C-alpha cells in the first residue's frame, strides 16, 4: 500500500502510523499456525531462531498449562520462509518503502506472544537503544496484530512525538518479573501515553526513537503480534574499529 502525503506527514509528525487491515486474515492464519508448530515442537527451529520463555514460567512463579502459555516471543524469523514472508509482504513493503525508499533490509523480526496469566509487560522504551545502525530516520518498526490487541490484553502504548526527543537513557525497571533484555526509558512522564488497540491485520509503523511499550495481559485471551524492523539501504553502521 503506497502511502499518501497525509500519511507520510503524520508519520513524520507523530513518529507512528496505524494502517488498518493491512495484512489479510489468510496470511495471519499461516503465521499463527507456524508459530504454534514451532512452540509445540512439531517442527524444529531453523538456525538463528530462538523461542524465549516468559520469565514467570522460567522462575516457576506460574505453571504454563501448555507450551503456548509459557512463550514470550520467537525471535529471528529470517530463516523460516513462511514466517519471513511477513517482512516481504507486498502491502507492507510498499508502505515502508514510501518512507524509507526501495532498498530495505530486515534488522530483526519477532512474534510477540502475551499469554494470559503472566505479567508480560514490556517497559516503555525506544528501539534504537538496541540498534547500532544510524541514522535513526533510516530505520522503522512494523508491528501487526495476529490476534486482537486491546488495552485489557496489553496492546501497544506509545507517546506521540517522542521520536523527536533523541535517544534517552534506559535502565532495567525495578520489576519482580522482567523478561530478558527488556529496558525502559528513565525519567519520562508517561502522562501523554496513548494505547493503540488493534484488530488482526492492523499494522503500526513506528520510528525507532518512538517511546513505546505494552502493559500486562489482564484478559483471558492471548495477545499475539508479528513484527519486523527495516533498515534502508542508505543507512550507515558506525565505525567501531
Ligand atoms: O509486543 C510488545 O508487547 C512490545 C513490542 C515492542 O516493544 C517492539 O516491537 O519494539
């Protein structure tokens, strides 16, 4: 889907753009079935793919009633053609190309699974904290709901315009159960936070400096999404030699 000038200026102004019903249900179903197959051990993970357990399950605070209830995310979808098909989905790539240009690389890709019964919060953070590539404007995240994402089930929350704040200091929040590698921004007032409720197929494009995170799943349902971060061909890797 080629973005129109209004959508492009919305992205630049607010640091995000919500595209409703971008990915069709048939595709979402395929990603979801594949996710189940990996988590349930029906197929082996290819190299580079990792299934991460939720910290509460790892620490024994919660007993997962099935493998699906114990998984926080699958990362590294690139070597599985069926899940990697998401990052080359024509509608998504065309939308992202409207902002980053035609030469795109996948930096990271994940399926985020937020089961009922675990804390599962994702602290408010900026994705650039995790990337060495620069400039920030040449990187973009895409996050598509596979299952409905409601406030009650821990949908994404964002602070509009925060992509203009530069890279903020991050720290490990003082939470009893914090999933591995999760950091949160320090000293930020979350009062302007907006919750982005999404239907399956809805897709959020967001700038890597946009402050965002997600809350606890207080519902009886899973919240699940597939995500990729793109980098434009014209980005640079800092010389670390
Ligand atoms: O899915 C979530 O709960 C958080 C995702 C996120 O923070 C990200 O994609 O950077």
